[in-house]
C-alpha cells in the first residue's frame, strides 16, 4: 500500500519575496524601454531636422543662383532700350507689377524682420534652368509667335524671355523680348509658341527662349500649425519644409565693383540691390515634437543667444550663395 506524501504549499513570505524580485526586474525592463524610447525620439528628431535643413538650403540655393538670369541679353535696369517688354496690365487679368514686372522691379530684394517670428523674406527674379532654341521656319517681326525645339517645358501661361545673342553678326548688340505664352502647339519637330504681344524682330537660330520666374521665400504657419518655409512662385504659395522657425538673410554688397562682397548687410541697410553679389541664408529649425530635449535648449542664432521656452530640439543651418549672374563677367 502506497502512502501519499503531504504536498507543501508556498508561504506568504515566499510570495512576497517573489513579488519584490519581479518588481525589480520589471523596473529594469521599464527603464531600458524608456531609455531606448528617449534615445530614438532624440535621434529621429535630429535626423528630421538635418534632412529638412539640407533640403531647404538646397532648394533656396538653386533659385537664388538663378536670380538676375537673363540669358545673353545685356540687361541694365537703368537702360532698357534693348528690352521689348510686352507684360503689362493689358496683357492679362490679374497683372501685378510686383510679380510680373521683370524690368522695373529688382532682380533681388528682401524685407527685414517682416515675417513670422521676425523672419526675413527674399524675392528673386530671373530665368529657370534650361532653355528652348528658336528654329525655322522663322516668324517675321511683329508676329506674336515663333518656333522652338520640342521637348521644352514652356507652355500656356508661362512668361518667357526671348534673347538674341548676335552670334551671326558681331555688330548687333544683344536684344530681348519679354512675352507671355498664350498657346503651345507641337507639330513634328517644332513647337509653335503663341504670345499675347508682338515680337520686336525676327528671331532666328541665334536666339533662345528662357522661362522666367518670380519666387519669394518666407516663413508662415503651415497646414499642421507648425512654422514652415514657403516658396511662392507668381503668387502661388507652396509649403516647402515644416519646422523652420526663423529665417534671416544678409546681402553681400560689392561696394568697389570688383565682383566680391565687401560687407554683409540686412535688407534694410542695402542702399542698392543691384550691388548685391551674394547672399548669406540662416535658418533656425526645430523638431516637430516637444519634450525631445531633457531641458530647454540654449542656442545662438543671428548673433543672439536665446533659451527656448519649450523642450524642442533646435539647430541652425547657414549657407552663402554667390549670385553667379553678377560675378565672373
């Protein structure tokens, strides 16, 4: 006959000891989790800021370098006899001289501390990358059309500069027309552009067509409520990068006509924007999420040291852009 042994249970003291040990283990796991979460949040915010900063500066730099781009035309705001400007109030509805006037307005101009958070704005005028070449059959002077090579992105509603470099006659000074495209028709290897105004002359294969742009960069609140960098082309604003809190711009002024900046000034101290040969852009970016930094961050921007009122991560990005159309000529 087998005897059953008595089963021994777990005492209350043993249960309490096990619970204390479990609490220590659980606390360690929670600490590791919170530490990893904090590190991930900081690293992700830093990577986001750096990506946004590089993209913003690259985008701005491309447009700034193209300011004052008029092809081969010898454009002089003080003497525009060789510019046939057909863009005016009678050309189309909604004409705005600040946006559509490439002759009377500056190729580079800005405002000082007039934007969100005391940020600056900058406006540039000039050609876009690429061009279309004029080709036969050539159209007579006064006729509002000409033929260009196919494949260009120039289309209806675009503003263009038709420049003649005088390659066939060294005695002919460069000339240009500023026109608005009303229609674009492609037939075989030609694209016929029709304009709202007549041409000053019969442009031939020594002429090219450059699409023009007026672009303004400024800081404003974006769709998410965060401050963002906006790019406005011909009055149409597009949110480019969010999380940009401030933008300050200094203009490199060439005061001795050697094509190098002698000093960098804010826009309100620039006497003549025609003397600007470079620009220094400073952007202050912040993380979208708060409570990323362990404490409010102290940072230096545009020569001023500031302690933030939140725990967002902030970083300053700076670049200097030479206006390639005003140097080396």
